[in-house]
C-alpha cells in the first residue's frame, strides 16, 4: 500500500519538476528600445511578427472575458529610464494597441 501511494505521488511530482525545468528566456530589457514598438501596426501585425520585431516578452497573459492576450515587455527609453509596455492582441492574434508606463520596479535606473 505504501509503495502504491508513493508511486501516485511521484508521477505528478515529476511532471511538475519537468515543467519547472523548461527554459524560458525573455529578451533582456536593455536590448529593447522604444522604437521597436513603433513598427507595430494595429490590425495587421501578428504575434509572430511582434515576437520577431521586439523579442520574447517578459510575460504572456490571456484574459478570457476580454478574449485578448497581453504581452509585457520591459525596455529602455533613452539610456536610463526603464519602461513597461503592455502589448495587446485580439482573439485572432492580431496586434490592437499597446500601453507604456514607467516601470515601478525601477527608480532612476537604479532598481528599488
């Protein structure tokens, strides 16, 4: 009995650990500039094109009720101002708009 309980717990644990080991490498923020977002065209740019133009996002979030995906990027404006960009895609995976703001995790380019 003990052995079967252990087996039932070990298999899900292995799947969980394997998922954690999957490498994900967002594009470093210091390599992304504000100009990369200017080449996105609402209604025509696809997710694949956005990934090629800007790079891999920091996070990808799906909002079911809005039926849209939002990718978050951290980037540099100028040489020291760290910004956040939220890039929105519709249900077809087409770029709709982006929202840019100062990154609250950085102050004056020095971090917290």
